[in-house]
């Protein structure tokens, strides 16, 4: 699940259970200079397009509406009569509030461990029973869960990106990179190793490194085999290797234990 899918699920739950006519989520950019619309329920296509084109500036004075004030104060805002609010707003904020045409609203900050992430904005299109503290408490709890989920998803995305970059680095490195278990069997070797040795992955994987790629029976191969079996680090050990075309080369091996019985 990505952030948009998670937020869509939250909006669906709020639509069914919150009692509000409309809900919107605004998230800040990494520099915390603007709030941008991310998702909503209760908005028609024209309003969604309009919101998607907006950037609520956080650093200047162009916007002083409930979303921006809520974000800056990191505190909920409850307004039972939006009409009374309009006169105190700057032109840009007034135009947005009038376009939304809400009658009452609650805006709560989305944050995680003091890190401001955005705003959850809920409103009613017509006057209903006065909004109250229990609704703020409910929406604050929802906003906190949104914050936790956003940070967790961001961590997962960062990890996945790191893994992609690591794989690209390993595959494109001009070095023979292998992963070997304690029995000396090859579990992985990168593309450069395949090109250099002339072996396909199918021919080498799950076979013992020594005896297939490295000739067995030499002092260097025995020392390498002992280091692999013991899970010990080894640096600069030179051994002869055998390519697929029966040519020979010399390689200096650096062995690093990876845990889980691999090197």
C-alpha cells in the first residue's frame, strides 16, 4: 500500500462514520513552504481540480485560513460559523473559503513526533448541530494515525529505494561480487562476474566456489575455504580462477561475513 491508497482508505472511513459532509487532506512539501491538496471525499471533479492547482503558502502572509493557521500552531481549529471567519481572512484565503462554501469546520494537524506533515480538514456544507470537543478528539486520533502511516510508508519507500540503488551498484560494479554460504556454495554473483568468468548464473549458483571457479587443492584455495567455513574475514588473498574458456586469471579476494552463515 502506498500513501495515496492509505489516504483513500482513511477518506472512505471518514465518509461513512465521521458525520461530516466533506473531508480533505493537505500535506506539506519537504521544505515546509507550502501545503498541497492530496485527497478528499465530498468534492466534485471541478473542485478537486481547483484544489489540485493550489499551493497554500506557509512562509508568507497570502494565506491565513484555517489550514495554514492549524499547521503553524499545530493545534486543532473549530469554527461553527464560517461566515464569521471570512471577514478576517486575507484575499487568497477568503476566496478559497468562499469557494469551499462550508458552514462549519474542524481542522486538525497531521504530525508525527513533533514533525508537522499536513492538515486534515473536515467541514459541513450546511448548519447542523454545533461541533464539539469530542469530534476534535476523534479527528485528532485519525490525524495521528495518518501521520504514523505516512512516516512508516516513507521509511518503506526509502528502504526500497536504497535496495534498488544497492542492487544497481552491485550489478554495475567492475568487481566480482559473490555471496557464498558456509559450505562454499555460490548463492549470488553479479553481472560483471558472469561476464568476466564466462559462466551463466545457472551454471554456478548452488555449486561450490572451490572446485568450479577456483581450482581445488592449492594452499590459497584451502585458506579461502577455511575462512568461508569459519565465517572469518579475509583480505587480499590471491587465488587462481578458471574461466569458462579454460583461460586462467588471478584474483585478490576480500571476504566479509554477512551473518546467516553467508559471506
